[in-house]
C-alpha cells in the first residue's frame, strides 16, 4: 500500500504501445536481411511495449488491469467508473474514533474444553472514545505514539498487533505510523485496547481501498467479514468494536448477532482507582455459585420493543458476584451513589473496574459525574451510539 501515482496514464499507454510495437516489428523485419542485432533490438522493443501494457494499462480509479489495449470501452469492467472521470487524490493518513463498549448483560454459561469460558453478553457502543490516526510512511515497520496514557508502543499494544496482522494479511511491507489519543480508561472493562485495535483495522482497510494503492497491493482489500475474522484472532472484543452498535455476543464474545439500536441513554462512567485482573476474576467465577444471572431473553425483548424501563430492569453482570470483599464493597458503593443521583440502573461493565449508570436525562447524568468525580473515582459523561 502506498500513495504513489502510476508512472503513466492508461491513455498514454494506448498512444505509446502501438508505435513501439510497430517500430519493433519493423526493425525485426528489416533486421532479418540486414543484421541480427536489429532483430534483437526489435524484439526487445516489442517486449518493452508488452510490459508497459501489463504494468500501466490499468483503471485509474481501481487500479485493476483493463485487458488488452483496444478491447476496452469507456468504463472500467471492474469498478464501472468512467475511465476519463477525475481521479481522487490518494489518502495517506486517516483518523477514526475508537468507541468504548458497555456490557448491558454479561453471563458466563460455563467453561469450555479449550479452557475458555462460554459467554453470553449484550454489548453497547458508547460515545467515550480514543482517537486513532493511522499514517502510511515511506519507511519500513510500524511505529506507535500514545498520548493520554502510559501504554507500551510495541507489540504489547494491541493496536500495533492489529497493524502487524493487517500487513501480513495484505502482504504489505511498507511503513505505518499509529498515533493514539487515549480517553478510554485502561483496565476498565470498556474494551479500550480492543477498540484501538479495531480502529487501526478499519483505518487500514479504508486506506487500502484507495485506487492507486491497488496498483502495488499484493492482495485484494479485506471485506468487512474478513476484517472481523482478523480482529477475532487479536481479541474476543475486537469484532464487536469493528461493528459497534448494539449486539448479542456469544462464544468468547466473537460470535455476534446484530440487534435493533437500544433505547437512547446517557451514561455516567465511573472508574475507581483500582484495576481488576481479568484472568483472576475468571478463576474466581469458576469457584463461586452464581445466584443472580441476567435474563438475556428479557433484555433482547426489551431492545426489540424499545422498552427502556425493562432494559434497565435487566442490566446484570455476573462478574460482580466473583469480586473479592473490598472490591465488591467499592463497586457496590459506586452503584448505589449512581442510583442516588438518579440513574435508572447501575452495574459494572466487563471484568471491571468501571461502573456505569444509565440516565434518561443528560443534565442529571452530568450532575452525577460532577458529584462523583474525586481522587478515588474518575468520571466520564457519555451516551449510546
């Protein structure tokens, strides 16, 4: 992938190839009775003309071959665009939002033979987001810069892993620079790393479909389904973050079913000053008896019918029952505080430690965030998107 324009316009190829072929044929014909070098020169000129046609007789819009010179029409047989239509300037850099997610429900159905847990979750994209800028560079390799959080900029960063995976899928060896502006809290259960990885994949896919890039790309651009499969290899939440919206997630979280958009809510996001280890929480959940599971069917029906009250009544996260004593007490305190400030419901998202409250009124949501903001809790005001 790069943004360099073809060295030769397809119309110039048409004008150049024919005289070259005729010149080569003439020299070869004359050379048979004059000298062998003329024959060789003529053959070389004809081969050069053929190579020019193969390399540069391509659609200026999609970059695909137009076939034999003289056979084509006024439109590309691949993309259908008029060959004489203006060509858009290529894109070297693109910035996309990486939206956080909430778990409206989270249920663990059991542990699988492969060691993973069978999950059933309803997940929702919210407006809290990182900004991810992906730029094609003239060098080699992948570079990464992070502003707003102390995160690694090497393969430990899921965004870098995503770029690497995309390059391997596209067989691309050029340079990529990733700039992250972080707002989604880390170790929060909001899929911040997965959202960044998904944004990198979406950005690279958008850039890879720029027509002139197809001239040098070694493989066809990835479609949406292939992008989700690639994302699923990076992390269970990445496919959801690629899609966004309201989804039923099953399996490890990678099996998605599109749902109707959930009723609109404003969200008070509260991040306490402690992380929760996801592996440790999964280990704990295997040793406790879950007594209060979400009613996934009721939540699905609420979303289907746009029933905001029933949706709120069915917000549940079984991970809350696996928290240790101090963590559980802190989480419960934040949940109660949110309800006291007018939230319709409150729960922990993912494996925590973020707690969220759903509000029907934006002003009430902001008041709750302002009241709960402090040394031990950082708050964000967001909404469903």
